C-alpha cells in the first residue's frame, strides 16, 4: 500500500525544550540541530524529534487513566539494566508500575512516559 504522506518528524510538548532535547540527545546519541527557548530539535540525519514549549504544560500521568498519556516512544536497548541506570542518571525516573518483563517504562524529565525495550 502506498501512503499519501511521509513522516516529517515527531514533536513533543514540554516546558523546557532545550533540556528535553539534551536528555534525548544523550539517550539516542543524536545531534541537537536546533535549540532556542521556544523550540529545540534532535536528529540522526534521517528522523527528527522536536520539542516545543507549551505554556502551562502539564505532563501525562502514568499509569493514571484520568490523565492519559498522549504518546510514548519505544527505544531498543542492548541491556535493560544498564540503559535504565543511564537514563535515570540523565534525569529519567522509574515509576513503580511496570507492566512487562522485556521492557521498562521510564519517565523523561518533562514527565512523558517512554519505554526501553530489550533488543532481541
């Protein structure tokens, strides 16, 4: 099937675009290609993730269904324990509720849930 569009990028709302770009730059090893108070972006040369400032930003709650998450990123890692420790060192948090065994839910510094998944 042929689509009518191609994905340009993913954009995430947050209160501090530069800080969130720095966090994901470290996690993914991508380059920061743009950084201002209102907007920042990282890229691997093929795909980009943007971070836009939203006034009065309120993060989603995990796993609260009253304030549901709006999205999440799944990221492959070679070693769950090492990746978790590194992400936490860089500012992520690990919530108590963990729904699986081959992945871990973490919360980025802006409050977005994301998953690190064991690469098979």
